[in-house]
C-alpha cells in the first residue's frame, strides 16, 4: 500500500509518498533543512560516510534514516530500493520520499537492525577475520545485484552495511542513487561495475589507514582485487555454461546440488543437446538466492539469513538423527523440525535474559550458542550439554558484547 499525504494550505508545504501508513512522520519539521532540525529530534546510530546529510529519528519505537538529496535522485533510489526489496536483494527497507519545494527531497528508510558499517568492524576488530568476511560479503551483494539486472555504479564499503550471518558477513545495500535497472547487464557493464568497486574500496581503505594512523588490512590494493576475484568466481559458478556427454545426466544434478550448497536455486535450466554432447545453460535471471532460507522458513516459520538457515537446518538434521537413534517411531522431516523448534530452539532462546536478546538476532544467537557448546566440549573432552553451554555463553560472550541492534 502506498500512502500519499499532501497538506496544501500550510506554511510548511510538502508531499510525502510512503509505502505504508507512515502518518507518524507527518509531524516532522519538513520545512527546514535536516541540519536545522532541533537536536532532540534525532537519535544517534552507527553510520558510514555519506556525501549527503543523513540523520536518524525514532518514532513509536521504530528507527528511521532520513537522507537529504536532490529530488530526481531521491525518486531514482526509491524506485530501485522498491524493486530490490521485491527481488529479495539484501538492502535497507524503503519507507518513502518527501518532496519539499525548493529544499532537497528526503529519502526515508528503516534503520537496518543488527548491522555494522565496515569502519566500525575494522576499527574495533569486532569480528574474526573481518577483512575476508567483508570482502566476500560485498562481492556476493554485487553478484546478486547483477543477477537482478541492476548496475550499481558506486559499489563501495561505505554504501553497504554488514550483518553477522553464522560466522560470515552478509552485506546489505544502503546507497544506490547512481543505480540503473536493466533487463540484463552486458559483460562490459558488469566489469565496469567491478572496476568501480575495486577503485572505491582501495581508496576507502587508504583513507581509513590515514585516519587511524595504522594499517587496517595487509594490502589495500590486494584486498580490493580480492573482492573482484571473489565476484568473478561466484558469477562464473552461478552462470557458466557446462558441456558434458549426453549420457552423463548426473552432471546436471551435481551442478544444481553445488548451487544449492552455495545457497542458490535455479528457476529453470536450458539443456541443448547436439549429437553426443549436451550444453547446460544457466541464465542470470533464473538464478535465485535463498535456497536454505526458504527451506527453513517452510519447515519452521523462522526467517533467517542464508548461512544462519544452513546452520539451523544442519542442527534440525542432527536432532532428527538423534530421535531415530533414541528408538522413537520414525517421523517426517517436517515433524522433526517442529519438535526441534519447540524442544531445542525456543527453549535456548528463552534461556537468554530478556535484556540481552537484542544483542544478536535470534538465529545468530543460536548459531553462536552451538559454536560455544562445541568449543567448551572440545576443551572438556566431552559434551558439556546445552544448559552449561547457555550459561557460559551468556556470562562470557553475550553479556560483555555490545548491543548491535542499535549500535552507537
């Protein structure tokens, strides 16, 4: 639903177009530039570097990001973020646009909870192997944009936010005012986008090194090139043509299984047979991310990120095997998933004190709990059990950790 609010006979004339009922935003002082709003209007939150003014406001317990920019750019970004949300590309949630006459327009998005800008990750070393995780996450985001036919035009570390995803980092697009939507990108367009990304990334890392007075990665140039290589390897795996003998039908199954393991589904395949040879052709538009995420949602109703979903599915499979070893009557995968949800996942999350749950998304918290149980068991030489793992995890990991729902 799109809401349009147009107060036409007031001194503070503006036009708000929003994707849902956002009437709470109506009372904002839109007649003023953002930098002239009363300071108490805003809420502090972690943010990367922006070429435009960006502020945050909290309304009814929800945090919104307001970005001031020329009206044509605001509408371009609004339409692109709407399309990306429909395609399930990781990005900030678009809320609306405010037109304000001669003043710049304001793009409104929801603040991305549990997300971190790259500068905060690198400066504080808040994650293991942050450089490798950040680079891989950004490369995958660029691949997913290109699969959707979107040319980013300004791919950079600053234009993304990163969420924990079961030991990795998932990049979410924040800024795409330079983006373009196409039916399909040419190889030249894709390579140009990658070149822009490498140049931007190297510049950002060199700037951060100058600011901190120390190295932030081993080699900024090699890091940037590594993002390009990660992009090329993933794109090739997802889209390359494969040639095999017509009687080797299992090769198709193997390729699709590899793509599933990477977290992607194929909506349709094209196989062209000529003589004794077959060509498997995968078109970018039919490669769909989120294989494990969709399966977990179907089995349990839990909405998680891809790596988190893969980890939780593995634990469901382990629990299913445990039920069978215990001699219980055979149950279906769906039934085992239901029991796992009520007997394993939900009790573990409920054991965490309410005031600490906001420090991690539930799926990430459960992943870290499994990792902590494994670590304690390895150290003790035996399985310490879930109850001991939960207690130690809360005391030694979660309680000292910063709250990442709304990081300052």
